[in-house]
């Protein structure tokens, strides 16, 4: 409710000098308060009678209908606005994706990245399994997207990539994912690509050494890249599991509950799942974490392109740009 | 020059009684209209940007915080009028203790003053039916603030319609750690023994006497029968003996006779809900909407556990002191729209399943 001109001034003066008494403050506030709720039964009955008197609630009915009308109008206008916004963003995204395309050449990606002040050391992405019937098309697309992102990271020089997918299907196909990524790296880098290691929490990792070639012509070796596959069970469930373990230890008196500190939990979760990522990229149209590990996203920069649908290099590039401008204040 | 005049004329117009009345009506109507659709049950606000607002308007930092408090009052009014059950606000982070001392003191004074005023007119919150809760690490508060906080919580305890959670010295990691710790404590203290008329040793005795083969064994059991209170245990509970603490490798069940046997609830029964119930926000509905102002796209250690599932997270560009219905309305409407879309997406699926 907007205030009249005098009241906020008086309120702020009081804030500064604390001159008003409680009664004066109440007087100041009274006009802005809703009517008190009926407290006793007699009051409630009186309120009901008053309502009945007003032509069997015609007034209330009319008010509700009017609100419904406004609601419909607001939503209609808003859908129109959303449509226009989506169209606008779609055009912008298209322009970006034409302007920034990787052409599967690491040099182009490196040139894009060179201008940025800083890069994340640990990038995390959330991918979604699109359900195309029961076929494997969804999985195939998912693996393909994962491989693409890994190749971009390798080209940009980001050493650590974690890929979160809620259902954990990628973890189930670890060797296949590994193969797809290394093939993708070959198409980007040629035969002497970066060393790749793909692993997932609680699953033994698979490592591939850098393909031995005749050394690069310019002598610079691409940095090795680590890819981590995550799923919903690495989020809440891992914290629950940790609690179970700690409880068992405490029941056997191997640990007192006072020993449980933020540092301990942090160290354990870092060890068994992963550390804090610097940047989290979402490829969906809006921000929804869908079960991403909660402990680790404390200070992670979250990036998404509004109304974007699907994985694209332009999202990746814009995320890196945004990250290089963001500043950390750590509560100060 | 003309700019200055324009803004003055605009202000004069907006402050004139008819415009004021119209705006007031408009707000009422919009809030009333919003209640026709689905309303989030639990909304969290990260009130960021007070200082940057103060800097950009060339006023003192603490002034900015005061304006931020006014924005909070506005937002609370909107929320409660719409029918939001729980509002959680991030007032002060544990990390904020790193700020300059005068600012920390100023914030503490602000909190104390506001809560004191709240206590003085307790019926104020009664009209909204809101109770105040303060979430956070209590031992970091100074005693005078703590006393006021406790009084404020106590005076509003009986209000049931809505809840205002003030996170004050709070970080989410601290909250999760505390929840883990209290879960561990709950599971490693022995539950109180049930007063059961049945004694386990008497039952064993009966069985043994029925078998009636060894009288010596019987006597040995009788010796140990005045044992410490025993509790009935379900098969879902595990037994471990305190003697195992001395020899952790020895199997706990070996130390017979039922002496010193402590029965703990099974740790395998711990689920995400168990931890949920030990968080500061225990008993609140799941978080539906998370709003952070000032254009920073991070969670900054706020509501990590609560918002990482299907909460809709909105990052807004405006500073917190500017935040008003005009910023909040699009967020709410978009949330309602998404809710409607989700329902529509679910419906055809259900139809397919039925067919």
C-alpha cells in the first residue's frame, strides 16, 4: 500500500532519532493495517452476519469475479510478453550462435577465450535426458552433448568438468561415454589430443593416456582434462550416507558429536564427490537445479541464458564471458 | 534542468491524493487478482544490494539497510496478503561478520530496534497472524540482541497463519552441519526404555525351564535378572554393547547376560526427511520460490538444501531497497504460468497411462 507523503518521512525521522513512543508509532501505522481477525466467537458470528446481510454475499461474489477477470487479463498480457521475449531471445541466440561458432577447431575456441580475464578451473553443467519414447535416441544425444562440452572445455583450457544428469544414465554407460568423448577429442585435436580421464563417484575410473603422436608442431601440449559424471544420488543421498556413517561411528563411540564440523563434512564430501565448481551452466530456459549436489554449489556462479533451449557453443561462450566479469565478495 | 523539473512534477503527481488513491486501489486489485491462481507456499528472499543502492544514491550504508528494511515490510505485506505461508529472508550471514565493525554494529542495532518495536505492538503481527522465527547460530549473537530475539519469538509464537523466518547469523552449510550433528546425537542416545510388564529375562527363564535340562544355567540367569532397565527392541533396531567401545572389533552380541547393552535406533533408517526435520526450517512447506536481487547469480550459502530440487530460482537486476510489487508481480505471474504449464504437461501423460 503506498503511503501518503508525510508518514514515511515521520517514520524515517523516528528511525534515525528514535523519538516516538509506541502509541505514536501505532497511530502512524494504523491506517495501513488490515482489519483485525475476528478473535472471539461472538465477533466471528457478527462478521458472518454482516456478510450475510450484504445481499447473500453478492458483493463478495462480484469482487471475486472482478479479481478473476483481472487475473485473466494479467495472464493474457503476460503470455503475450513471454512470447515476444522468447522470440527476441531466440533471434539473439541465433545471431550469437552464427557469430560464435567453433567449427571444431580448438584454435578458434582459444582465440575466443584469450580475451577473458579469468577462466573457471572447474566447470559444471546440468544436462537433461529428453525422453524420446523408449528408444536410445535420448541417451545418444546426451552422450553427444557431453562429448561436445568436454571438447570445448579441453580447447578452452578448463581442466575439470563435471556433468550432472539427474537419472544417472550417463554413469551407467561410463565406458561408452568415455569412448564418445575421446572420439570427439580426436575430431577436434587430431591424433595427438589431450589426456582424458572420465570417472564418477564410487565407480572406478577409466583413464586414457594422451595419444602418442609426433608432438605438436607448435610444441604446446593441450592440458589434460578430467570429466566427472554426477547424478541425483550424489546430492542429498551422499549427505544422508555421510550422516549414517557418522551415526554408526558415534554409536560405537569412535566419534563424539562435537567433532562434526563444517570442515569435516566439507572434507568428506570433497573427497567422495567433488569440490566446489566455479561456474555452473544450465542449458534450460530457467534456473532449476533439479537435485544438483547442494553442499557444493555454495558460491558457484550460476549461469543460464533466458529462454534458451538445448546445448550450444554460444551458451558456453557467454557463460565464460559472464564469469570473467563476476566479482566475489565473500560476504564483505 | 528540465529533467529535474520533470522528476519533481512526477513526484508531485504521484503524491497527489487522487493518484495515490488510484495506485492504492490498483495494488489491492492486483494482489486480489494474484490470489485467484496458485500461490507459492514458501518464498525465500536474499536481500542483496542495500549497500550498492546506498553507494549509487550517495547515502550512508546504514541508511541503505534502513531502506532495505522498509522494502522487506512492503514485500511481507504483499506476501501475506497473497496467502504465502512462509517467508524466509536472509538478514545476516555468518560471513558478514567480516564487514567493518561499525556496519555490523549498525545492523545489529537495526535488528534489535525493529524487533523491540515489534514486541511493543504485538497485535501488529497478530493481524497478519504471523509468527517470527530466527534461524541461525545463536551463540554468535550478542546477549542483548539474543534476549530481544527470544522475546520477539515468544510473543508471536501463538500466531499460526503465517511464518516469518529471519536467517540471522546463518549460513546453509552451518545449518546442514548442525542438522547432521543433531541427527547423529538423536540416533546415538538410547531411547527411553519402554515400561513393559514383560521381562525378557523372565521369558528366557520360562523357556529354559520348560526345556528343563540345565538347572545351573537357570540359576545363573536368575543372578543376572536384576539387570538395568531393558527396552523392547523391534527388529529394525540394532544392538551394540558398550563393552564394544573398549574392544571395537569384538562382536557386540557376545557380551551376554543383557548387562550394559545399549540399544540404538538403526542408522540405516536415516533418510533425507530425517535431516529435513533437523534443519532450522523443519516443519515449513518445501521452498517454492527463491528470489535474489541485485543481479548476482549465486546462492551464497543460503537455503542450499532447501532450494536445490525443484525450487524456481529468480535472479533480479534491481537492488533490494527498490524491490516492490512491480518487481515481484512478474516473478509471481511467471511462477504461476510455469505451474500451469507443468500441470498441463503432467495431464496428457496421465491420460496416456490410463489408456
